[in-house]
């Protein structure tokens, strides 16, 4: 299934159409005909289990993997036809540090900018500014070997911004980071978006995908299974939103009759047995909050009173598991 | 490091359309400058690494054995050009082979260069040019050391252009052979492969003997003819010790050019294979 989402107000920062990648000697395609568009200024998350094809897709987008077929443009440049120009407009924050260990932290930034043709005064200015913004000022003269994992990750982000790219690719940006470092990286990603930079990230972390991304593509076995905003993806999952209600029924009414009256409103109604009074759980698709009014009306008609409401939203994880299955891989 | 103060500068200039097509020449020079910069900072360790072995070779075989009467003074004339050729050739070879295995397989440091705005093959060419520079420095340092060890240096000013040209050609062949090796060897085999390749290269390069005098050991002569180092040694010997039998310069140039074309191709193919999936 190919999910196409073309256009958008800001125009396309990344356009992938019918991308296939088959490694020689492998029985199946690593990427099996995917298409999607990332809008300018958007944070786009590629979510999928290990081996889903996320990293291969990112490799093609960043000119490091040659596509078997299909076309990919990044910042308006066909990455296969003109990788050199594409490289000048994109940058990559890799999953594992590939910093130049013969250089200091600051020299890593300055030389990266030099590779990209940034003038001497400008690259020095940017290096100092970025070191400060990423909480590394004072540590610019250190060898990168002395850096902790979190500091290295911040330096990788700084390096990626040195040549003012239009699209930044982050591969598993917070894997292996402590919670503080993770939040710090998330804040920087939001800043990038606020500054108009397009961000494409891969992750298998549901929280990361749901909190950071404007839209999420869920990949498995080289295919794109779903593509939408995190909210729309969870809304579309049938029967996974819940509304728990506490009811004080009228004298002479029965629990069964109340539940029967509520049944037409939801996909399924269950009595929650551990509660002291009458508590029911309504399973439904879509927005649970919108059902509070109708439920209240239905109870009012029976002269019952709604005394408590709790909304259970499905998470992206539910969507993910329903699409990719539960078996280990 | 509050988020509020971080916001403006983080994306300063980012996201703007690229003003001009990428400057490939500048990128190439920046890559080369990075390598020269790093070597310049570690010049002494670098020189120790590359000249210690040839210096001992020269000292023991060209000086000690001669003093002890096991070799004639003429032997040091045979040896000196060979050792200088060896220094340049092996320095270039090792400088592309080892770092590339480590870069591609372990540190991945090369990735930032591969994402620089220049064609992938130029990243490989930069490595070769840098290896050439290192090899020439190592060879140049060998001249005064040789003079110091042997007490004489049979080089005329007029010989220098030809010696220089063959050192360049020989270093280039060494560099592309090293790159071929570095991009084809599996990282877990690196120790074995280098032992199996380097030692034979060291002893079949006509460094310690004139190739033509191997007539009586025909099979070994054939083996030595397959080693590109032979032609560097022979060409240098032709300039520095013309009275010793040696191969003609044109033949050495032809052979080295052939090796350069073959290994140049295999090195670029190998590099591309490792750089792009």
C-alpha cells in the first residue's frame, strides 16, 4: 500500500515516490515501494520496528544508499541525479557518533563548515554560537573522546546545523540518552521547526514520535502502513478509545436497564465490577470527550445522575501494535 | 541552557535556500587541509612511525654489515635507493589502507566527508593525494638521515627531478594499492591480511638487491617483477647508483603507470562500494 500525501501549504521539503531498495543477494526488498511527502517546516517521524526499512529509507534520502528504483527529492534536488547539491542542502545527525576524534569539538564544527564552503569568519561565528546554544561553551576545546554520550549527541546536532541546511535528518535521535538529554534534544528539534527547518526523524520510540512529530509514517517490512498526524492515527483506531462513567441511578431502575440504554451510543458497553456503585466502560472509535454530552442526556432521561467521567485515549503504541503485530523480531 | 535563550541562534541562517551551487573545489581543499592540519600537529609521531624501520634497515645492512666485513661498501649503494623507494611506497600504502578500514568499519568518521558537497570519488582522490604528500615527506626526510647513517649521499642536483617524479609515481601506486586493500578487507581479517601482504611486498620489491642480478633465481625474479615497488627501487637505483645494473627508466615508468591504472580503478570501485550501499 502506498500512501501519498502531496502538496501542502509550505511546499515539499522531501518527496519520495515509489522508492524501492533491494540489496544484492537479499530475498526481499528492504524498502518496498514507498511514497510520501514531507512539507517544508514540518517535523516528520518515521516510526517502525527494527528492520522495518527506516534506516535504509533515511540512507537513500541522505545520498548514502542508491535507490533501486523510484525517485527522491530533498529540498528540490533529486538525490540520485545530483547528490552533491543535495548534500549541501541537507544534514544528518547519525544514530552513533561519527565525530572526528582527531579534532576538538569546536574544530569538528569548523571543519564541517569548511567542507561546505562556509567562509572562515562565518564558520567561527557559527561554531561559537552553536556551542553556546547546545550548552557546550567552555567545552569546545575538548577532544570529543572526552565527551559523554549526551554531549556527543548535542555536538552532532551542532555540526549538522553548521552549514545552514534546509532539511535535517535525525536517525534515532534519543536512543541511549538519559531523560534530561532526551528532553534537551526534543527542545532543540522544536526550535528547528520554529526556525523553519524541516526535520525528518526515525524512531521506534512511541513517545518521541507522538510528542515531536507533526505527522508520523508507520513502516514495517519496507512498506508504509499508515501516514497521518499522531492524533488522527489514534482516532482512526477502532474501539480503542474508552469512556469510563460513574452513575447514580434512579430508585427502581436496574443496572442492566441503564447499560442497555447506553449501548446504542458506543461500540460496546461493559460494567466495571470492582466499583462500589454502578460504573460502566464504553468502548468507541473517535473522540471520547464528545460522547460525554449524549451519555449525560441518556442518563438524564432515566433520571440517573452522572457522577464521574474518565477518558481513556488510545496511544500511538496501540496504533503501532495493531498495524505491525505483537510478535518479536 | 534555557530553551528561551537558545531559540534565536540555533537556526540562524538555517533553512535558507542555498545561495549558489556547491563549491566542489573548496570542499576538496578543506578535506585535504583537515588531513594536513592533523598530521602537522603530530609530525614527530608520524615521522617516527614511517622512518624508523627504513633507518634501521639502512643502518644494519648498509653500515653494520659493511663495517663487520660481511658486505661490501658497494652494497650500501644498492640498498640506499631501495630503502628510499620502500619508505615512500609503504608510507603511501599504509596511509590509505589502515585508516580506511578503521573509518569504514569502526569509527565511521569518514561519513561526515562523504556527506560533504563533492562527488564520492573525489573523497577517495583526496585520500590518495594526502597519502602522496605524507609519502613524499617521509622520503624527503630519508635523504638527510641516509647521509648521516652512511656518511655519504650519492645524489646530484640534476638527479632530483627524475627521483622526484618516480617517488610521486611510486607513492601514487602505493596509495591506490592501499586503498584497494583497505576497502576490500573485512575488518576482522585486517591483521592477517596486512601481515600476508606487507611482508612479501617488503622483500620482493628489489629494495635489498638489483632485480637484474636475480637471473640465477628465475622464479623469484618473476615474483619480484609483479611487485610495483621493484620499479620504484630500480628507477631510483638508476639515478643514484647508475653503475649498478638496473632496469631502464622508460620500462619502470611504463610498469608503474600500468599498475596505477589497474589499482587506481580497483581502489575507486572499492571505495565507492564501501561509501554507497
